[in-house]
């Protein structure tokens, strides 16, 4: 696709528009995007929410992949894998993401994305694995399918004190997340479908799903220590796999802390459609809570 077509297509995606994404440049295998600072994308203290960084990494990786693709009937495209490492905080400032294609295969495009402030401080780095599959050229693919059902949820609705306040930060509140369970190293959060969270095909955007995954893993960690916002805490890294689109339905994330090693919490997360039960995404969240010695 031509650069102007790609720019317009990217910026009109509802979720991209809600973040304020601007495409600054598009070249073959390389793109530059900006997210201007606004309070709606932040945590308390005007710090950019990690879900925004994850989202712009996904968006930049996808756009870089599309610099070498042409839209045609039967072409199915989606992010397969998103990996994000958080390096520093952006406080009240724009961020810029540069996405570069590392390799193009027959179906899969591998991209790396570097996220920095205008001053050059590196905020996050990520890898995006994007797939462009021509179903018309592979008629047998319809028979080669397998899906896994989402795990069952805990019966209780126990919530650690402060769990409701945890999802009232500006960015998370805008995504409509609600806590259904948060106790003993497990957390369940819901996120309703809304047009502004949609991608170009009308499904919940992968970036919004990554934010839900991140938040759920964080809350599972906090459900062990107890929520105390005096403690320093942050997401170290997330890794997400995307299984199926969530179109027009609420999604439910279930997170479990598999291991705590002092201030490091290793969490596993699944996201499924509320009504359909279809597994939408899964992944891991490495979270850090610095609990001072007493």
C-alpha cells in the first residue's frame, strides 16, 4: 500500500484515534509514530500507562509489516505475538515509536519497535510477530484448526482492599475495566466491548487486550501483598499471544501468580470472550512490587 493510504488507514482506526496516535513517517520496512501526552493515557502522577506503550509497539510493528503488503481478497492479517520490556517512565511527555522490520518470511513478518521520549530517553522496547495469510492459496487450512477452551473461573468474588480503586486510574478507567475477583494471587477483570476500543475489523484491539493482560497480572501480584500505593511498583515485561478476535463481546481476563521471588512476581494470564468462551489471548506478566522491610 502507498504511504499516504497506510497513514490514513492507521490514524482512522478507532483505538488508535482514542490514544491520539499520529503517523510521522513511513518508509519501506520502517515507520515512526507519535503519541502526544494526555491525561487519559496516564497513571497517577502523569506517568504514561504501560498499556499505552504496549499498544504503540503493537501498532508500529503492524504498520511496519504493512509497508510490504498489499490488501487483497482472502488475505488474513493479525498479530501473533507481542513482547514488551519496560525500561523507564515517561512523565507528562510525548512518546515516539520507531518500528523496523527485521525479516519478512512467506507468511510472517518480524519487527522490532523502540519507544522513546522526544529527549531520547528509552521507555520501552518490543518485538512484534505479524502474520499475513492468504487463505485462498491454502484451501486445506480450514481443516487444520485446533482451539483450546478458556479455563474456569474461581467461584468467589473476593477482592483485596483497594482493588476497585486500582482500575480507576485514567487510562484503565477509559477502557472500562472492572474487578470481579482479586485475592490470594488470582485476579479476574472484565473489559466491555466498545467502538473506541476497536481495530479496523471491529474487534477489540490487540493493544487494549495487552493493557488488560498487563493490568490483570499486576492486580494478581497486588492481591498477595495487599494494595498499598506507597510501595513502588511497575510492570517489568509482558508477553502476549493473540488467538482469536473478540468482536462485539465483553472479555474476561484471568491472572494467576505462579511464582513470587521477593519483589518479583511471575504471572500467567488468559483472556476469553464472556459470552462465547473463546480464548482470545494469553500471556505472561512480570511485575515488581518493592515492599520495604519492616
